[in-house]
C-alpha cells in the first residue's frame, strides 16, 4: 500500500516538473526579442518617412514609397535631388519633377 502511494506521488511530482532553462537559452531569447524590437522600430521609422514624403505636392503614397526605396529618405533630399535622379525612380514622371523643382 505504501509503495502504491509512493509511486503515485512520484508520478505526480515528476510529471509537473519543468526542466530548468539553461542560461544560454535565456540569452538567445533576449537577443531575439531585441532584434524584433529593432525591426519594429525600423519599420515604424520608414512608415513615418514615407508619410512625410507624401506632404510634398504631387507625391502620393505609391510615389513616396518608390522615392523612399530609391534612397530619398527626407523631403529635403527629394527637393535637392537632380532631375535625372528623380526621373530614374519608377512612378515619378516629368510633371511631378516639375512640381518638386518649383519648391527650390
């Protein structure tokens, strides 16, 4: 009878036991969460920059995204850019370049 009790007690105790987490696993989890927060920050910054580019006259969401991906991160960079560089961006036409050059 005592042996049955002890065997049940062991099974209960060892089933609920969680293996201890090694410090290496904890370290990996911490770096993983740090990477995801950096990615989220970069995504948020790029969205803000694209929204800022839409404040330029004639620049919509699609052309703002194309300008951002082409390397024009700020409105000052777009305004200061050469006409040939702007025309090389897909989604940017002659009329848009004319509007942007009036801002200089």
